[in-house]
C-alpha cells in the first residue's frame, strides 16, 4: 500500500479549519491503516514532521434508499494529525482559512 492509498482526502470543515492555526489537520484515511502508517504517509507526501496521530472510526448514518427502504452511508476512518512546532504547514489547507 503506497502513501497515496493510505491518505484518501483532506477533510475541509469549519471545525477542521479552526484547528489549522495549531498545526492540526484532518484527513480521511484507509480503514486498514494504522497510526504509524498514517504518520509515515503524511511525512512522505507533504514533507512535514508529525508529532502525533489520533484516529477515529466514523460509522455510517442510516438513510432511506428509494421507497422507504433502509440503508446506510459508508463507514470510514478519520485521522487527526498534529505537526511539530518547527514543521512547515501543509499548503492544501492554506487558502481555505
């Protein structure tokens, strides 16, 4: 699994943008990825130093699919990445604040 298979996309919300000032970033990651793999992938892709990684499994929400049939949205994994104080920022998030 390559670094680009592990990091799926950045999460751009008001809450995640507020944390950018403290060098905290939020990403959707592969469900099978561990914290060490996520750390290595972020450091390789963005050329930054990662201090710590917290992960969270997001379960799918119940939704109606068509004529009242129940279903769910997909489950996924979220990673909160804290960079070190001397690390540079991640440019993907810069224009969003």
